[in-house]
């Protein structure tokens, strides 16, 4: 397999987009970090644990689904959409089954436990979740920049030229999706915060 004729132009475009996303995410992360002081860092230990767990649930499903989609796209692009659909379907089934089980379990634990659960602020989950999504997006943007740099500069770095180029293209897609998810959550967090003040 050889690099296509327009590979250098596409690699340069990926580099520009990755640097742009990185810059925007850095600016947004600075603003979100100011909110974390109130909504997460000063929370009691129990509430912090609950926020971490909920954010983990929010982040793990798109991360695994996109990871599977990217790996499949690199090695078997023709079947990537079908495999992504099945992964998303399996996650949807798991979520559908896990939600009622979690509700029943929390009720069995007693009123004290459920009271603590209700006290966790949605803004905390939204701001922490947006921070994590944007941070992952920044790291992926840097990864995309690194793996396409050789192709962009027309430098041969051994037998992995085409693999690095293909990886850069697919990873750039992941960076864009994480950026969109992070910005969306930041917007929802600010809207929720303003609504709560009103």
C-alpha cells in the first residue's frame, strides 16, 4: 500500500485542524477549570466519588465505541460502520438493563444513601465531564499532529509511513468528536447554572 497523491495536503490539513482544536480547547479548559474549584474540588469526599463515577460512565461509552470504530476503520474500513453500529447497540442494551438495576440497588441501600445521591449537583457532573472530554480531545489532537507530521513534511520514516498517515486521519475524526462533545457539555453546564440562578 502506498500513500495517495494528495496525502501531503491532507496531512497538512489535519495538522492545521489539530492545532486549531488544541488552541480552542485550551482556552475553554481554562474557563472550565475556574468552575471546577467550586463544583468539584471543594466537594466532600463522598460527593467527589459519586461525581467521578458518573463522569466515568459518561466518558467510557463514547471512548470505547470510538476506539473500536477507529481501530476497525484503520484495518477494515469497509466494515467499520457495521461494527460501530453493533458496539453502540450493545452499549445501549447494557445501559437499558443497568439503569433499573442501579435504581433498585440504591433503594435497597436505604434512605441515607439515596439522599446523598440526590444532593450531587448536575452542574458538577456537567463541568467535570466537559473538562474530561476536552482534555481527551486535546491529547488526541496532539497525537494526530504527531503521526501526520512526517507525511506533511514529506519525510520517509521507515515502513510505517502509510500506517501513520491512516492513523492520523482516523484519530483526527476522534479529536473532532471529543471536541464537539466537550463544547456541547460546557454549553449545557452554563445553561443549567444560569437556569439554577434564576
